[in-house]
C-alpha cells in the first residue's frame, strides 16, 4: 500500500479546519488533535489561506505507528524553521533491546538512526541535526524504552505570505511517514551496519574507560588514520599514513567486540612531541584533543582516545579574565595589580594562557594538551641567555617549562606538549616522541643523552606549584527567565544580551554543543545549582552526575530546538569567558 493510501489520499473531501480566532492561536503542543487523515484534510483546507493559520496545526497527530507533534510554528516563511517531534512506538520501531540496553549503546543507536534519517530526508523541507564525525548525545534523536523520539525542523511551505497547502501535505503526510518507515524501523534497517555502528562506539567507550587502570592519558591504535581532508572537512584524508606505535610504547588492550588491539599508550606524566615542521606533530595532538569523543565507523580515529578530563590549552589575546589566580605564572605586574586575583577585559597572550591553565585545573582537568603553534612563546620558554640578559626581578613571567613538573607532582596534572623549537623541555619530559614523515619514534633515550651532554645552563624559576584557589559564581550574572540562546557556529554563544567568545575553546566540535552549553548554564542558575555557595568545581561535579543519570534531559527537558550534551569542562570554559561573569573567592565564605 502506498503512503498516500495509508495516510489518506487527495481524493477525499476538502474540509477546512476551524477558522475562528481562538483556533488560530498557538495551541498546547501536547494536545491530541487527530489522526493522519484529519491532518491531511486540515492542510488541504488551508491551501491559499494566510500563513499565520499554520499555527492551528500545533498539537499531536496520530499516524500508523508514530505520533507527529507540531511544537512550534514559524510566524512567516522567512522566520526560523518550525519545530516538530516524531515519536515512534517501541513496538513499531522494533529495535532489539540489546542495542539500547545501556546509555552508551542507546546513544550510539540513536546516532546511527538519526544519520539514516538525515540521508533519507535528503533535500526535503524537513531537516534533522545528525551531526558530523563525532557521536554525541543529541536532542534530535533519543531512545527511551525502545521508543524513538526525533526532533526536526521544517520550513512550512508558502507562496508569499499564504499557505502552500499542497506542498505541506506532501511533506508532512507523504515524505515524513516514508522517511520514518525507511529509517527508523528495524525491520527495514541495514541491521548489520547498525550493529557495527553500536559495537564500534561501545569499543571506543570501553577503551577510554581502560586508560586509568593502564596508567595512560591517551591511546592511539595501530592503523589509525589521523590526518583530515581539510580544515573544514573532518573526514579522513584519502591516502593518509596509518599510525604505527613505537615498539617501546606499544600497549595491547582487549575490547568487547574487536577483541585484542594494539597501539601507542601515552603514559601519565610529561610527554614531549618533537619533529620537523609538517611531519605530523600537530596532527597527532589534534587527534588526541578529539579523543574525548567517540567517532563514527570509518572515521579513522575510532580507536584514538584520551581521558575524559583532557583539555586543550592555548593563548587567546583579548579574552576576558575575571578573578583568576595567575600568580604561578605571573609574579607581579607594572600596574601593581594582585596576580592572585587577576582580572582584565583584554588579556595578552601570556596572561590568557596562564588563566586558561588555572581555570582548567580548577574545573577538574587532569590532562593538558599544548601546541607551541598556538601558545604564548614568552610563557613557554626563557632560555639561559635571556635569563642572563633580563634579571628575574625584571621579568614577571615564570615559564611553563619550570611549572610543568610541579603541576604534575602537586596536582597530578599530566601534559602532552608539541615543541619543535626549544630543547629545554627535554630536561623535564618523562617521554619524548618524534614524528618523522608521519612515523612515530620513541627518542626518550637519545633526548636524555643530549640533556646530559649539552646542559642548557638555565636556572629553574619556580619553587613549586601552589594550592588552587576555588571560585564561587554569583548566580545573578546568568539570566534565568528563559533568555534567547543562540549558537554562532562553534565560535560564539549568545545568552540574552550577553555574548561569549568560544574560538579559543578548541574541543567544541559542533554548534549544537554550543547551544547545549547555553542551556546548561541557564538551567544551572534556574535550578539553583549555581547557588552562590558551590565552587565552580562543585557545580561541574553536579552537572557530570546529572548528565550521567539523565543524559540530554539534564540539559533542558522543554527546549524544542537542537542541542548536544556538552562536557562539563566546556561549560566551565564558556562560563569563564562570559563578559558579565561575577565571582568571589571561596575563601571569602
């Protein structure tokens, strides 16, 4: 039976919908309206009517095996898309219980289904947030007790400012049911591909979970493809050199589905990545940076993982810094400002990087990734000649090379650092990895020989790493009355009248994460998680526990747009960049 026959053909009587003013007002999105045949007649009767009459469709419409809920209707053809939700009954979807039996498997299966739906919708008026190479927990597709809930946008068709009822009928009554039947029912799915997708994500998750027990901060599987096609195309580079671990760093791990795999284990401590320009140092670090996420099968980085508490650090000229203790890196300033309580609306490269390190550790980061290409040189190195020329009492900066080991010894924070321009870090590295024509070699022994044979002559300028100062956010700095939240790609977030610049937060990979960050910040303020008593670190612990228990529902249960669940560490990064942020030191309780 064709879709038109199943859901009411065009030959039926053209009964118009209710025309009184009250009926044209926005309805309750959860109200039961009728079945697919009634929806078809409504749309037929609307053809040529004023565009605003589309709002009378708001509510739930029952189809064979699923419910279509019209949640929000755009006021005119040029406004942001309308929002609809499709909930496929568990019995109709027929998904095997073992594929959604754990939160990880449910997220993976949802990731597969939403991508299948995206392909099926093609260039129709319906669109769904399917994401890219990362398998994130998205509001666009959720699985609950075997039922599938999908949220979509739709550009309601119009001719000028009148309704194109025939096109709307084609979209909602024909194209949508066909897409649901094809993409969201197990009986017609590519079942082998779906199982492989779920198993792959579960293997990645298991590999990341094994890092702590193995004493590792990251793992790169033999055969992984690390380079990407371009700066705007995250798919694997065709012909990329497969990764091969140095024998001395090779680790074997057994996974639930792939079985035994091998690859390079990056141990806790200080790892230095060296090599010539264009030989793959930054490519490796970028892969580790993205190793906090699961990737789709075929990405090449499915078995490249980093610990969940890994944060990429960089300098960020011009960012705001508010009441951050940068004194480990900056002893004093010509202005006389207290560097233990440092604020600026226009940070320099060095002070922004110092603040980023302090903020990350305060938020709970246990692994830092640093690339010399995006770091402040004067915060990274100060060689013997410069020490001789510029006396320490005239130089407020303490370079990271002198703090990297105390940071690990005092706070347990490991660092993976790309440094091709200075040999000073050889003296403090636990292991040194060389990239040579994209091939990795363990050169730790040779680096130690050189350090012993060719002393740098420099003096350490740090006596240790001090205790952390934890800060408390003043809740009033975040609006709670459901402010408008808008992601500007991955570069910026608007919360009401405030804009947060996020270009320097390099582990944000999707605009939907940015929306999720905004929603989570507002939710924290509204629910009292940001209560003026909990420290930032304590707030993030509450968020992490809530996300682990409720997934996407922990972000916002009522928001009808697209969002992805962010890591708490990115929530903290956005909070610290909020131009209206107000905090106080926890010691002032």
